[in-house]
């Protein structure tokens, strides 16, 4: 009794290429939505941190007594750190290099 070997039908099967194309499209959409969510998070955090820097620098003019009563050196040092880190977060959100 002689048995025939079956050929591999997966090489030119249009169904498998269509499935691979659908999976690739899904991954691309998933990656794009992740990038948009990450960008929104980075920009939101940058706005919050930069507003904290403004609050530290201009607390006397804005009449925020809890912060204006703090040591000036601490306020300016912390405000500078917030300014640097907020700027970095804003740069990373705008650049979108994830």
C-alpha cells in the first residue's frame, strides 16, 4: 500500500493571508490608540506640573497664603524643578516618540 504525501496548502491560501492582514491592521490600530492615550497623559501631566511651577513662582501675587508663607528658597527651588520636569513632559508629549 502506497501513501501519498499531502502538499502544504498554507503557502498560497488566500484565507490565511487575509487573517494575517486583519491581525496586522488590528495591531496598528492598537499601537496608534496607545500613542494617542500616552500623548494625552503626558500633555495633561505637563499642564498640571507647569501650573504648579507658576503657583510656586507667583504665589505672593496670586495671594495664596499657604504657599507664600513657605521659605523663598524652597519655593523657587521646587518651582524650578516643576518647570524643568513639566517642560520635559510637554516635550515628550509633543514629540510622541514611544
